[in-house]
C-alpha cells in the first residue's frame, strides 16, 4: 500500500480482514495522509480535515470489523453546529435542534420552515440512495448503475439539474441560499455547476449534525491505525515510495528508499496524478499529462495555524465568514482563477470545545481561505491575506486579535505539493461535476498493469473523509474478488 491516508488505512484493514498480508509505506512521519497533527508551544493543531459529518459512515466502517466508534474515541455533537457571519451585527448561529433551525429560517423568510421540510425530505432520499448505493459502486462500468432503485429514482436524484437552481426552487432569501450552498464550496465547482444530487450534503449537515472527536480529528487516524495494526497491518513511516515495480505487465512491488519490496498486489492511496506521472513508466499509465490538465480540480487552501494568548469572545468552534461576495470569490476559484480580492474564509477554534488544544486562557485558531489550485504563493502574499483576515475578524468581532498572536504557521499550495504530492496543490481532489462523477472519474484499476489499483479522493467516490473511507472498502472488495 502506498500512503496511509483515510483511504489507504481503510483498504489495508479490509484487505487484512480478508486474509491478505498488508504492508503500508507512508512518506511522512505519521499515518494519516492529509490529516496530520502537530504540536508547538502548548498548542495542538489538526492540519487537515476539521469537520466531522456523516457519523453513520464512520459507524458503518468500524462495524465492518465488529467494532464501534466508541471503542476508540468519544464524540461530542456541537450545538450550535457553527456560526455564519454575514456582516457586522449579522451573525447566524446554526442550532443543532431541527425545530430551532426551522424557526430561524422563518425569521428570514416566512414559509421557509415548510420549504425546508420538503427540501430536506428530498435531500434525505438522495443521501440514502447516494451513500448506501451509489458511492459503493467501483465505477468500472455503466452497468453497475442499472439498479432498479437507482433507475427508478433517477429523476429524484437530480443529476442533470444544478444545486443552485434546486435551492432557489424553495428559497428566495439570499442568506438562506448562501447557507444551503456553502457545503459545496469545497466540492470544486460553482453551485450552478454542481449537480443537485449534492443537496444530500445539506441533509448530512442539518439532520445528521456536526460532531467533534474528543482529542481532535486525528483521533480518527489513531483509531483506524490501531484497528489496522490489530488486524496485522504493518505501517512504516518516513518511507516514500520511489517506484512501482512491474514485470511483464504485472505489478510486483514497490521501491522504498532504494530497497525493493515485492508483493502480489499494489494499491496506491497517494495522489493519483503523482502515482502515475512519477512512479510508473509512460506506457504503464492510465492517463496522460494532457488528461490531467483537462480535469477540473477542487480548491487549494491558504491555511494559518494561529495561537493566541487570550480567548476570543463570541466565536464558536466552527465559524464561516461570509461577509463578502460569495459568487465573486467562487468565480476567483473556479471560473477565472486568481488570488481573491475579498475572500470568504473559515475559522475553527477547537479550544472552544477542547481546552486541551491550547494553553490555559489561550485560543487555538485554524484559518482557511479557499483558493484556486495551482496559484503560486509568496511570503508577501501570505502576509497580505493574513492581515486581511485579521482586519475582518477584528472589525466583525469588535476586539483586538493580531496583537495577541503568539504562534503562527502558514501552509499553502506549494506545501500541499511538497508534503502530499498534491496535483496543482489541490486540497480536496477532483471537482464533483457531472463530467467527473462515477465512471467518469479516474479508474480505480490500472488498465495496463495487472494487480495495480488506486484509492482516495481522486477516484471513486470522491473527496472528503467519509468518501475516502468508502473508497478504501471499494478497492479492497475489487482486489479480493480478483485475487482470492
């Protein structure tokens, strides 16, 4: 196994359970892929994913091995789930209780409570079909989708209409529209280019809730690593794979730090583009560089890990600063890639829920600005955007912040490339557009080399932590069918 991200750990455990001897090689110093964690000056920062949605997917994953999430870590449901800042003196706290949320909607648009009921009933159907049926398909043939439940519900899944149009069928208030469109901001396309199928994300958000593992998101990695090792998986860190070994059209192992390790099957959970372009000969690749250049990528991110020597009043664990033009920033990511003029941004303050992530009386901030992939940052650019964020936070929250910064670490597009071999420095994989869905995603199976497979956010089912867990199971099932 190349890489120990969520998909790699998932595939490894499923294969070990099936009877395979599994060895994982990870280039970084700890398992987890993009879900790294670091500590400095008394602060603990999760470097990657920060939202815990779709708790049922995690329960299903551990149940596959006769385990429960509670065997490894405890969860707390956040209430409010998150806050949205639309401007000075205009903050929307999103309650975990559905009845309270429904009443909140009514204050913005009379009749929107009943509209939300109907909107979420459709979203629930999409979630049930999408998460329980569609995402477990390997995407190798269209015949996989000739399933009566899927065919019968094709119209209700709304693959051919946009999320933007779908939301506007139910709501006219611009703040409610932004709230319902925000989950797809990281899926890699404008809401008017994203299939309405992805309103299933609204069901995950509103009905299934926002949660937090007691010691941070890295608790998931610790749990999956512990489970894998219980099943006999061997994980070696600081072990970058330099080459996938092949012979007579068959994968026979990998080269790590100059040493060859032989195997009957090789799976790469590393970046798909990196695997093909750097670990295989040109004639062994599924896709050319031209193919990759034609793909629509999800955003990159400009990240700041910040420690403050005081607490901030008013913010929650998750905070969305949507006080600037949503559509303009989206265009600067997807349509006309450029450094955004006035970006939306996200702030996670884990110390609000978990005081242990910061020294006593201090605050831990994870600040994320979505950016177009492939933009080259400089120290000057990173400083400019940090000051923009500080200006906006201090204005909206009406308190000083920047003078209380005692720790700061930046992470941007070039870091995604160097740390994770990420294509164009993307943070979330391929955009979830209709032309990059299911069988139209890069194949999980190498078409030229027997015994070589791919898993992770650039293949089925797509980006995000829950889909990556599912991707690992999907590829493990394909390997088991072929080799057992």
